C-alpha cells in the first residue's frame, strides 16, 4: 500500500510528519494492504498558524481499493495528530463495512 502525504500552505511537511502519517495509516489500515493500492492524506490548518481555533486541523484521507471507486473520509481535531487518527479510524470502519 502506497501512502501519499500532502499538506496545505499552513502545515509544514517534513520527513518526520510523513513517517508519522505512514505509521498511523499502516496501523489502522494494514490489514487491508492487499486490497488497497494507495492512500492519499491531505493535512490542513483551516485557520492558519497565526490564529488558533478549536478543531481547526483537518485530515482528509482517501483510500483507493483495487478495482473500485475511491473511498474518502475527513476528520477535524485540535491537533494534526487528532485529525489524522480520527480519519484513519473512520476509514478503517468504512472499509470494514465494505
């Protein structure tokens, strides 16, 4: 399973962030590895770094199951970690029901 990580202009991408995202995705979706060809993760800060709001970090996660249409979920949280883990849990539940 390939994991692609994208960030908006308000979230600084780094190798450390990519490793963290890959670990969360693998932990939540690893059991679907033979079925899912790619997972795209988009991390964003909707209020930018100069402003602070509750639940302003957002993660959109899209899985591409082999031979099927992509499945997408999103989750907002106070931190990128909360948004990422929330999206991963939602996507795992959705894939489990498919």
